[in-house]
C-alpha cells in the first residue's frame, strides 16, 4: 500500500510539473484562452478587475516595475517589493528587451543589464556617449554615433567585447542579435530618395536578406517559411527571397498575423488580408487605433485611450480608459493594460443583462 501511495504522489507531482511547464509558454496560454472562449457566444464587455495606480509603472512577466530615472522598484502582484536598485546617472535611459532590463547613461557611456531577479548580469563602460543600447539573451548592442561614421559595438552576455560593425555610407535604424549573428536594418540614400536593406552579419560574413526602394522597413514577421516585410506604407510577402505579392497601405500603423489572416491598421482603417494577398474584409472607424494585439480568439485594437475588441472579424465590444494607453499584454484570460497612470487588469466577459421586473 505504501508503494502504491508513493506512485500516486509521484504521478500527481509530475502532472502538476507538466501543467506548469505547459502554461509557461505564451502560445499555450493563448490556446487555453481560445478553448475557454469557444463555450461562450453571449454579448461581451470589458470588465476592469483591478487597477494598480502609479505613474511610470510597467507590467512585465507577472511583475510590476516602477522607474523614476533614479530608482527602480520591482513588486509582485500582491504589492510586495521584491527588489530595489538606485542609479546615479546624468542622463539615464531604460530599455526592456528579451526579458532583460537595460539601463544606460547616454552622457557617461555606462550601461547595465539586470535580470528580473534584480541581479546585474552585465556592466559595460564606453569612452564615448551612447546613442542607444539594446540588451539581449544572445548578447548586447551599443550604438555609438561619431563624426562620419556609426558603430554597433557587440558584447557577449558576460560583458566581453565581441566585435564592431562600422557604417559610413548608411545608417543602422534597427538591430538585434540571435544565435546566428547580428540582424541590422540599414537606411541608405538612393539618388534623390532612400531605401532600406536588412543584413545578417555572422562569422561567414554578411548576407542581404531583404531590400526595398523608396520605403523604410519597420519589421519583418515570420510566417512559417515565408516572411512578411512591413514598411511605412505597405506589406510584402516574401518566399524563397522573392516577393510573391505586395499591398500598399498608406499611413500604416501596425500589422498582426493571426493564423492564416493578416490584420493591418492604416489611417483609421482595418484591413484583414488572406495569405494569398486578397482582402477578406475591411472596416473604417471614427477614431484612430495604433496597435494590434491577439488575445485568444479576440483581436484587440488599442487607440490613445480606447480598446476595440473583434471576434471572428466582427466587433463585439469597446472600452475607454481615462488615461493614455502605453502597452497591452495577455496573461491567460486577463488583459494587462498599462496606462500613463498605472496598470489595469481587465477581462472580456459575458455582458450582464438586467432582467425586467415582472408585475
């Protein structure tokens, strides 16, 4: 009997561990939300569950970060302070990327990388002023502007200098590191106009991945083996380094790929496009929306102070905040909306209908 009890306990522990690992991945959380959504077809509304006030407050991975350019405080959802750190810098800047916190001083050239446990993982000191800094799990990039050239100085996670990328006739406007090397988007002058190229720099040299003329590449989204190139004025689907189709979208603000559908906000319009480039549907709003976010079966459009919720390509509800929206994230079936005045935790729930009184 004791052996049977130990076996049952072991099975329960393994099942709990497996469940925790499964839900630690964002895609699995989204799947679970979609599964719950499939049971409800009622009219919806956005309900605020909780609001944590605080100017400059940010929500990141279940924790709340407060930053006032001198002191950083990280708390859990109950409000308990997990750690604090003070910075003595002349012109401090904060950047959060790849689940790391970067703080750098543009004047002195000092850069610090901190993990979410409050531990300093990297310290960098430059002799020149820092234009920008991007931390990452595969290394860090320091962007320095000098007369006649620009430098991307690449460091290992432990702070050891790896290499310099030097640019004299073009300008790096976006960059990141991955296991394969450095991905850099370059702005180039072309006669009376301009263009952009995305280059991969690795141990074998450099490789041009994308190139567009008279436009600026904003980002590139992977869709299986294909890639969607997003510029300021349109989107282009690339397959085997060939553009299959392109769509002009003036005043393009944000693009989201959800399954086999591409959502694009341009001007005060939303266009939903299939993978063949054909328009599935289009709608126009009376107000501008700036950002798209996928939340289970819902697509969220975020404006200055407003949220619009779509389900199955149809509007199901809207919601307004008193403060400007800074960011929006998902945590299971909760939406975490960061505003200029704090963080609001909201949910999309069935709308309560008051029953009419019977005489």
